[in-house]
C-alpha cells in the first residue's frame, strides 16, 4: 500500500534536518520494504507567509486531512511573530486533528554522554505522554490596556474530564505494554486546585482499571528535580501540555541533546492524520550552518513508520541510529563531534 505523507519542513534548521530524514526513510524502504511512501512537500513556512500573507492557505487543512501522516521540521523565525507560526500552524494542527497524544521518548544511547555522571547506556529509558490539545495551551484569555500601566493579561488553562481521561488512559495502555509497567503522573495540584485536581481525580479513578501498572503521582517541581537526580526511575510519564513540554526538553538533555529527541503527535482514532516532528525548534542560532543534528528528525520518522505499521523499517532506523552513536565516529557538534548534518545522515544510511 502507498501512504501519502505531507511534509512541512518549515523554518530554520527544519528543512536541513527533514530532507536527510526523507532520504533515510527512502533508503530503509528500498532495503526492508513493507510499503511505499509518497512525499508531498508543502512550502508552508515563515518565508511563505512573507510572500502570501498566510502560513496555511485557505484550503490547507483540507489538503493535510487527505494525507496518512504529516512530517514536520519546525516553525518559528526571529522576524515573524509566533502568533503566525506557532499559533497559526503548529498548535492549531494538534487541536484541529485532535492529536491529543504527544509522545516523546528519551533513551540514553550507548556512546552518547549524559551530562549526568555515571549513567549506564540504556539506564534512562522513559517515554513522556504529554496532553496535546488543552490544558495551559488552550487559546483562552485576553489582553486589556496593552502597553499602558494598566496592562492586564488573562491566560486560562482548560482541563476537561474527557481530555484528561483519554491521555491518562493512553499512558496506562503504554505502561502496561512495557517491561517495567510503571506510570508517573505529573501535576501541581497543591498550587493549582482546579484543573490539576480534576486531572488527579481522573488519574486515581483510571488507575483502578490497571492493577498491573505501578502508578504514582509527583508534583512538577519534584519531578524536575528527579528528572536530573534519578531519571532512571521513570518509565512512562503522563503530564499536562505545559509540564510535558518543559519536562521533555529536560529528558532530552539528560539523554545527551535535544538533537536526539523525537516526537509523535497522535490521533489514536485515526480520524485525522497524525504528525511527527523533532522536539526541537527552528534553532535560528545554528540555521544555515549545516551542523544541525538530523537524528531527532530521523528518529521521528521511525515513530511515523510505527504508526503506519511499517515496523521492520522503523526498527531498522532505530538500530542504524544506535549503531552510529555507539561507534561514535560521526557525531554532530551538539554531541561533542564535528560532523555535518549530511555526514550524520550518510552514516545512518550506511549503517542501514
Ligand atoms: P530550539 O529548539 O530551536 O533551540 C534551542 C537550542 O537547541 C539552540 O541552542 C539550538 O541551536 C539547539 N538545537 C535545537 N535543535 C538542534 C539540533 N537538531 N541540533 C543541534 N542543536 C540543536 O528552541 P528555541 O531557540 O527556543 O526556538 C527557536 C524557534 O523555534 C522559536 O521560534 C520557537 O517558537 C520555535 N519552536 C518551534 C517548535 C516546533 O515547530 N515544533 C518547537 C520549539 C520551538
Ligand atoms: Mg518545546
């Protein structure tokens, strides 16, 4: 079967990491088969916005809906407001396509130094299930008297029983399938007594259906500490939109670099396409230099192939990345090496 993939490479290092990632997928499919992919490249980006006045054309969401998956690089430019890029494309996509599961694995690969001392390869092996459609990122609020001394901003978080329940349930299902069968829920219910307490209530009631899963709760500040102090205790972690966002930059760093952090934005019902993207942004500080680490994007394509049930190809990509890192000869600067984006991608293709 042929799957149609919409590609939004976006801004900054987005295109620099997405094109090599596509080459890796094409190489893995040539070798392992399992299906064919048709790449449909969409130019939506800050440059496109500057030319046309919009980042997504009027029929854009309909166009995207006709695809089996979306592969995204990153959006965001210093010279274009985030209201256009992040709030015009990225966040509405997650909501419109009901991609309520944002899963973000963090694994300490052999050959990659953690900034934490004495961590054995594989000792950090967690997956964060981040709620992706509501919570603190709900577009609810307003601004009054902007720029005056009376300036007021109201930013409202929205937690619904349905929204909490579906992400918590997805996390329990994931925990049940992993060897350690452990789930940690992260909230801040001592200080945020409405939304976060609803979340806790739902967590405690869903927990009863999963007696085989070792389930516990942590406050986010304690969790931030433990992500650094003893990240190996985490298996599956479930968190709200904001907390999941922040904690996954932390889990990326303790496993080496944000340049290795992959993510999937899943609509489990498959009513809409799911979206796959590296956790990192457009990295304007290194854009155009050809030194961005493409492995986060490459590992994100493996999550995409999992979703398309092309499992052999997905596993082959992960194995090739692990082999390149273990060998340690071709490492990008974020991992302490000197290799270019292209050299890293070529090493992965050679390993395949
Ligand atoms: P960022 O993730 O783009 O960069 C943070 C730091 O990590 C920078 O020092 C950067 O050089 C480094 N870095 C990121 N990816 C790397 C890679 N693949 N290899 C090596 N080093 C890498 O976050 P920042 O600077 O806060 O945001 C830049 C822009 O990206 C903003 O406009 C932001 O809104 C946007 N953004 C977009 C996201 C998306 O499209 N999903 C996600 C996060 C940020
Ligand atoms: Mg983030």
